[in-house]
C-alpha cells in the first residue's frame, strides 16, 4: 500500500502554511498505509493538538536550524520507503530542498509533489527553475497557474527540453474551507446577533449602525495597509451619514504599545487611532498570535465588509472564510483574488503602484483607494446587489467547490491512489 511523507511547515499553524496539511492529512489517511510528517518549523505550540492521521513526526530539536536539518530530510526521503513525497513550502524552502540534488532521476521509485506557497504578486523564474525537481508542481490558484504557464511558454526557447517538460507539468488545486466552523450565525437558534457580537467584542467603539470594515493582514506595506487606510478615509467621505470603522485583524503588541506603523498610516489619512481604526490585540490570548476559529467566525459575522487590499498573497483564507460566513468580501479584481472571490464579492479596481516595497525590480499594481471606495459605496447603495452577493456566498459555501473533501479528492487523483 502507498506510503506518504509530508514535508511541510507545522500543520497546526493557523495560516495557509498549516491549515492546508491539517485539513488534508486526515482525509488522506484511508488511502495510505502510513502518513509521516517532516516539519519545517517547530512542533505544536501550547494549546495546539497533533493532526489526526499522522503516524510519525519529525520536528526541530533545540536550536536546530533548517539548514542543518536538510541532510536528515534527504536521508528520510531516500531511505524511508515512501511511495509519495508531498512537499509544501515557500520558494526559498523548495530551493533549499533542491540543493540536496534529489531530482526525479535519483528517486525512480517515488512520486514527488511540490506545492508552492507563492507569496509574491506573480510567479517568477525561480518557480520555473525549481519545478524540474518534482514530478508534479501544484499552484494554489488558477491565476497563479496561468501566470506560470505563460512564463514557462516565454522561456521555452531558452531552456533545455527536459526542463520545459517539467515546467508545464503543473496543475492547480484550490484549498477548501471548514463550513462547519465558518458559517452565518442563526439568531433563531439562539446564536448571537450581529449587534450582540459587536457589543461583546468592541463595546461602545462600534455601534449597530456603524459600517464595520474588517481588514486582515500583517503590519506591512506588502499587505496593502496604506491603500486600506486611504480607502477607509474616502469611503467615509462617500457615506457622510454613516460612521465607518475599520477593524484591522492582526496580532499586535498590547494596547499600551500600540502598532506604530498602523497608527501613522491612519493619522496620515485623517483617521483617528482607537476611534476610526481598531486592531485585534484584544482578541488574542496574552503572548499569542492565535485566535480560535470560533471567535474568528464571530468577527466575520460582526463585520459588514471584509476588505482585502493585498496583491502579494499566495492564498487568502480570510476571503474564503468570510464568504462562508456570509459576509461580503471586497478584493482586487486581479491576481489570486479572482479565484477566491469570483463573482461573489465587490471587485476593487487596481492602478499602477510603482516599485514593490517587498522586492527590488518589481513593478506591480495595487488597489486604487478612490475607485475601490466608490465600488464599495455603490454596492452598499444597492440592496439587490448585496442580497445577490450573499446568496452567491451561501450557494458557494454549500457546494462541493468549497469543501476540503473536494481538494483531498483532487490530490488523491494526482497521487494515483483511491
């Protein structure tokens, strides 16, 4: 029977680094005799549980660095008797793994799958180069796959035929969402209403009539926070009779050590920190960057709009989780967001942004704050449009397209196991 080794960041992390293997591994268990995990990061944090279906873990010990662990990983892959190797990670990690020289020619009895976390605004040549080390190279979105194929075709005349064949052996498998957790709350079943959630979580900072816009992201320009703050300011100008409150969902320092970057961005757009802009430190356990999925679903249900201004995202669970919760998502009308939001949310026009702050020599685009604010204001002014969007959200969440079971089946088909 087939044996699987998953080389992945710790499956308990509540980002795409961990949510994907944590969801897929239990669904793969019946198709493999053994599933082992070789973890890139440290093992489970306090409060985290081991993922169901894993037979053996290898996690870092002490001050062990990833670089020092590569030889052990190579030995595990070549001597472990695995029929399938599933490798998930950033391009830097995949490059490090490729340095071991474990090419397809050296692993004739195994199938190796690379699952790239693409964190830039587009696929770059490094993904094309590293794909030669995998039997299959999988992207998280159809748009990333399209960019990959286009880049591969462009380079077809400049690389050996064997490498080009590896380049085009690429597919896309979309992640799912846990609709048992992320869902609209039912007030008729005794669950809290939007107003009750707001009062419990925000107190008098957010009233029932306020427009609560939830923004998820780190305190970095790469996440489009300058554009988000500017959009909030312009949205307030377009809605003079309604208070706009922006809630930035991010793990921050304690309130007395407020996130300086976000405060400066807010003040630069005539927004008052702690009045117009709120952040998520109060919802995280002390000393932790984690929030329970149940509390996260409450926040989605409390928000009127979930805003994403990030064009440098590999896959945004915020958007799919909010959609499953029945909250309208506003996101860029290009890049990966077209796959995530499709026709279920508000499309935000983009404009040229200049040199990307996270990498040299990249000319990228970003959300146009004014055009984005107009798009959101127009949607809010059209009740029929909002009702249709929420209907589309519900239909998507109830479909097989949203399920982790669908994602697991597509992977098993690629693995060639039943």
